[in-house]
C-alpha cells in the first residue's frame, strides 16, 4: 500500500468510526439528538484553526529559507482552512437554527469567524493577483503571519464578550463539562477530521507542485523562444522584461457546465431543506447537518482531483 | 523602500488601532444581551427602546397565553417577568437560557423574538453529571 493510499484508507475508516460513535450514542438531556451536530461542527472549526496555524508555520519557514516548498505548504493549508471555516459556519448555522432558533445573529463569535473567513479568502485572492512567483510568496507569507491574530480573537471571543454562543467545551476553565459518550464522539470526530486534513493537504500540495512545474515549463519555453537575453520570470522585477503571458489552455466547456450544474443542484437542495426548517424533526436536522458536511467534503475532494488531472495534462502538453 | 512596504505599514497601523479599539474601548458595550439586573438598574423604563435580555427561565413560572408564553427570567440575583408574543423555540423549557428581544416597561419585559441559549454542558439523559476525576460508570449515578 502506498503512503497516500494508506492515509486515504485511514481517513475513511476513522470518519466511518466517528460517524458510528456520533450517531450511536444516546441523546443529550437538554438538546436530545440535536447535540449530535456538535461532532461535525467542532471538528470543522478545529481544522480551521489547525490550517491557519500551519499556514503561519509555512509562511515563517518560507521567509527564513526562501524555499518555495514552504510557500506551497502555507498556501495549500490556507485553502483547506478556508474550506473548513466555511463548513464550520454552515454547520453552525444549521445547529443555530435548530437550537437557538436563528440561522445567524450578530454575536461576537459568529462575526469574528466570518471576518477570519474573509481575511483568508483575501489571502487566496492576493495570491492569484501576483504573477511574480517570488513576490507572491513573500507577500502572502506576511499576510499568512499577520492573519494568525484572528485565532485567539475568535477562540476567546466567547470569554471576552458576552455572547449567545456557548463557552469553549474542551478548553473550559472549569474542566470539560461533558459526559463520557459525548466526549468519545467529539474526540473521535477530531481525530478523524485531522486525518481528513492530512489527506486534503497531500492532494492540495501535489496540485501546487504541478502548478509551479507548469509555470516553470512555460517560462523555460519562453526563454528558448526569446533567447538568452530574457531571464525566467521566477525572479522579482523580471516583469520589466515584458514577458508575454501565455493564455491558459481552454478548459473543457463540458466540465464547466457540469460543475455549474452540480453547484446549482447543491444550492437548490440546501435552499429547499432550509425552507422546510420548521417541519424538520431533530433527526432531520442531524441528517441535514451531516449530509452538508460530507457532501461538501466529497465535493472538495473531487474538485481537487479534477484540478490535479487538468494541471497534469497541461504539464504534459507543454513538456 | 519597496512600494509594497509603504502599503503594509499603514495597514498594520490600521489593524493595530482596530484591535486596540475592539479590545479595550468596546469591551463593555459589546455585549450581546443584558442581564435582568442590568435591565432593572440601567434601562429607562417605558422609553420603548428595544433591547436583548438574557437569563435562565425560572422553573414553575411558564404559562401559556393566547398568543405566546409568559415566564420569569433570572440571572440568580434579579428576576424579571416576561410576556412573550409568538411561538417559543423548540428547546424552550424550564431552566434553559433564553435571549429575548423587546421592551421594558418598568415591571414587565414584553418580547417578540426569542433565542434559546444552551450552555457548554453535555449530559446523558439519565442525569449523569461529570465531575473532574469521575470514571465513566460513576458518572451516570
């Protein structure tokens, strides 16, 4: 078994085990079945924190070593982190509607989490806006380091301000106020999602490596065409030499249509279920949250696989 | 100095000012709801200002009314009588936390929006209480 297959197998097995525990244990005294949403919401939020801490580490190491592998590492983690921040907010909204009674409210924890999402979306946008690879790596590394201030802000928001959102469960000052069945389900979820993170990171880093390889090949080709006078666009400031940007190869129109159709279907499904919110049973809410969590994860995995395939094909075409 | 650095320095300053403002200046006013004690002490009765009131539903005080529910909300020190218009949330019950929005007339709180606030405690149905140091079997006593 190759190492990547091993991680994928371990992640799937761990998710299955975590699901069995989360759905198999008894009901919570106050919330009944609704408490089960905790076991997907909290692991998603944990991965958001973990991803952005990894982005910080990767950014710091890039600035120290100037090794682009660390830049790819940081950027990959930021994208995975944006995915799980979005998922944590979406699952939080489902849990909020079923327990608090509202999808959203202007509570400090909710607002600061949304701000964190937008700052890291900004990080991804910043990367796309800088064609010079070294400038892109350096600038996004600084943002990756600065962005970390939001994690304590988000995490301690429930302590610093009076909020609707409950206090932290795991790092509670009075110890974990949680009976054993719920603890085992929560920790099983945290372990399983951490393995999912490893799998997603390996794929995302592979994609980043292929993208950089494609850029290198295109640059090398241009250098051949232009002769020795032109240096590779890998170096900062080289854009003055007016290297023409190669247009990206046209994407398959059928794939785009298919992706749009899937997205439209998902949005419509979420809208229909949400509009039926008042008639959902407690198990219905749990099913809704778990479906959103795992459909989103599978969609992200499929999207990563598709991007890897397309980029690999482009690399092969150029080389 | 690089052109980019000229942009970073004011951006850093802006972030620092925002953070400082958020953490020190707004710390007291950024509350999501007021406690019954704060409402009784600070709120101007009858001025019609809408506010959020948060506390626990006192056991034995829930009465259904024609268009909603009446109950008492307490923070352990002060108790306020609440008349709520509209259906209560599905988790609404004795002893649970609520955050309600409405007006205070000096004796009663008239609310028309309710949110249930659940705490960070997760207990099994047979009433297991977790105490640090307990083992699984003794936790379900």
